[in-house]
């Protein structure tokens, strides 16, 4: 259909595949291409044609929004500014400390050809950030608490896999029920990230590995595990393959505040995700719709979730939204 | 301070008083006047001057945004269109079925002098509506569930107070834990409003009243109580005064959807409010800030929460928001 929003993906890993799945659920959008640095013949998508990333500029007129699905460490710092010069782009840049610098670098590229660079889209940063801003704006006399999990942490899983004798391993971050209950009560406790979370590891040992030694090495690992209440479980490869092959995640943003003396108001936003990359992809796709519309209205420059009015995310008309959802 | 946003209130009941309290928590705003239909001398505010509503047009140049705190049944259908002709207005119009007509009527007034009419602000409609739109946009293959309570229902409390022999009474709407758990599980059940809620009444009897007869009359009241699992408790006036003199409310908006086959994603937004009118007032005040800013940018016409980008609600700069909350 000619009036569909034409989307393309750069980078086809878990996130790129999630974007392909999500576009299939949105009939007002179509996915015209996947671009990869790999040999296109070696990339198997669901049903989207794959092209070499080297040829992407040939598609300038065929794409409304480009969704960048690379990583925040190595890919996006280069790809964001590079492609924002020629396309409206949406990405999930999530290196919190570096976001202001990344925003500036994408914004500079966007100014050249009046494109939009919608950065740091997903759930944190993203939906969680929106809930932090709403919470603070509605209850200025209050505190905001972010909890992560239960969810698989890629960085911590990598760290345990580097321990000698570990064949396979995953790490789940688990929010502390006790801490959540305290926050929900409206008592506004002071809590460190460490007090809010525990860590649980599932490990498959190499033949002949010393489990006691490995458990000790993990639990005393500085920064990663030492400051936390950490549990280490040893399991078989079979159990690992059966129960630890998905990427669940989620968490909570809670704002607890007073509207007047002794009057507590608590706002809670929670996500329970079977698949972290598929949910992040769903958010990217909704914001690709908003990006297209903002671009059509003549807006340009780097943007974040904070700049996007909710109406722009829905395929429905304002009138229908007022009737059905307000 | 001259650069504060100058706000005024029309109507000083629970909601108007909540707005006065909320403005005190927002240093970038000041409350310049309360307008009342009553004799100004008979209205006692915290520290805001009170004027007769008849003189409101004399304040045209002194007010940036007027917050209408009247009721949806009799006050707003007249006041909304009337004052939107001369002022930027914000209101909490909450008669869901009539919102499209009300929107049109306010919009027509706004076009005359290019004002903004920010309608149906609060938590439902309002924050709940925003979460319904985000949920649907992020997970198009899904279902949305709204639960209300635990909270005091004004309409049902009025209904029990009309029963002969009842001296005093309140009714709380309670969301069914069983129904919420089903929805949270991702099973996407079909649930009616009745299956999602139970009703609990607390009643003080008049001398000599027949409790059995009253309990039966309440439980069999068509529409109000008959379709629901209803509990009736009889208590003393002392207990009533001690435990049932506040207006708590809250509820949940849950979106349960699939991003692909067998992959469930659940989004939950929950409010636990000690005071329904004070929270509604806090939302009105944050949207008064957004209204002022949108008006400064030259926007006009009727608007809803759907049209307001999150950045407009916060007193902080975009740069600070990106650094602190993204």
C-alpha cells in the first residue's frame, strides 16, 4: 500500500528481528528492507529483503524512517550521526551517562537535511523515563524509585561466563520485594541500587570444575556481585537449555509523593516482559510512526520520548482516540 | 515573581482547594485569584484572594490559565465554552460519553480568540487514558483492562444515603484481586465491569431503623448494587467519623499483549491515592503549565492529554530532563 509508512532496519540481531515482528503487527507500516554489514545472503529474515549496508544511500527516497538496531557501545555512536544526515532515524541508545553527548552529535547531523533523530527509545531509557517525568511533574513533593527485573542482565551474564571453569551461565537481576513494599507504602525510604536488587546466577560447569571455588569467585567479584546479595545455582546443560533460553525483563517506576501534609499519593508503572528485545522493538516501531508524522509536520532535530505527544504514537485518528480511549 | 505562570481557580470545593494546595508545591506558578458564585466573604481559602465570578472578565490580562473546578454535570457544560472564549482554560470534565460533544463546544469557543481549552484532565479521564493509548500503540495485538478502586464512589454513596433509615453512608468500589491476577498472568480473559469489581458499604443507621430491610434494599438496588457482589457493614457514627472521612481512590490500567507467538508482554499502571480530589488537582496544575507553554507557542483550540508532550509538563529544561530523567 502506498500510504503505509515505509520503514527499514539497520542491523539484524535480536532487536532487528523484534522490529520485523512488530511491523507485522502494525498494518499502517511496511518494512521495505533490512541492511546488514554481513553478506546479505547469510542473513535470514522472516520475509524482508536484505541488502548490504554499503548500498543504503540508494534507498534514500524509498524509506520514511530508518530504525537503527545496533548496540550502544560500538554501533550507534557511529551509525546514529552518520545515517541521521540522510534519513529520519530511531534508535535505542541506552548508555545513560553519554546520552547528552550522543543527543548533540545526532542533532548536529539532523540539522543538515532537516531530518529527525529520535534517540534512546525503548523502556529504559524510554517508557520508564516518561513515567519518571510524569511522576515528578504531578507530584513535585516526592521521590522516584526505579527497580529493574526480574530480568536477564547481559553484562553480568558475560562476567560470569568469563570465570574459569564456567561452561555456560546467566544472571538475573531481581528487585527486592521488601524494598518495593516499603516504597509502595508511601514511606519514601532512602534506598541504594544495591538495597533494591538481588542477583541470581545459573551456571553450567565445565567437566571437573570446582563449584565452591567458582561460587566464591563470583560472589566476591568487585562491582558486579560483591556489593549484592548473590545466589549461585549450578545446573545441567539440559536444564539450562530448557529454562534459560529466553530474555525476560521488566521492572517498576514508582513515584511516591505528598499533595499536602499527610496525604500520600503513589503512582506505579510496571513492566513484565517475556522478551526484552521484542518489547524494545515494539516501542521503536511506535516511535517510528511518531517520527514520520513529526517529520511530515516540518519538525527536525534530535528528539527523545519527552518530545512526543501520545497522540502521535497511535494509528487511530484524534477523534477515535477521544471516543474510545479518553 | 513576574515570570511565574499566573493561575486562577473557578469554583472552590474539594477540587479547587486541591488546586490551591498544588500550586503551593510548584514554585514556577502563582495563584492570583479564586472566583466563586458564592459571596466572596463566605469563602475561606488558604491564602488566595476571593472574587465574585461576575467580575472575572476584569482579570483577563492578569491570568495566564484559568482552572475550572466545577462539576461535569451542571457547571462545566456552561463554564467551559463560556470562559474558553476569553481565557486559556483547564478542566476535569469526566462524563465519558459526552466528551466528544463537550470537546466540540469548547473548541468552538477557543477558535474565537485563539485560546486553549485543555479538557478532561485528571486521572480517568487523564493519566489512565494516556496509559490506554501507550498500551495500545506499543502492543497492538493485546487487550486493555481498567480497574477502579479501592475508592470511594460518590454516586453510589449518594444512592445508599437515599435509602430510608440510613443516617450516613459511604460506598467503596474494590477491584477483584482474582480478576487482576488473571489479567496480570497474560491470559487475556474477557471480563465485565461487574466481574472486575465488588462493592462495600459502610452505613450508620437512624434510630430504630431495620438493618435487615436496609441491607436487602441496597443489595437488590438495580444497576447500582444488584449486579455486583455487595457487602453491607453497619457501624456507629463515631467509627464513621473516624475512618470514613477521606476520599481515597485509585485503580489500574493493564495492557496485556503479544509481540509474537507465545511471547507475552504486560504493562501495568497503578494509582493508590489518599485523596482523589487532591491528585486530580495536581494533574490539573501540571497541565496548566503545559497549556501556558503551548499557548505561548501559538497553539490554540480544544486539547486533551493525548496532545501534550511529556516535556511540557515539567518545570525543568529539556537539557536537565535528558540528563536527570531519561
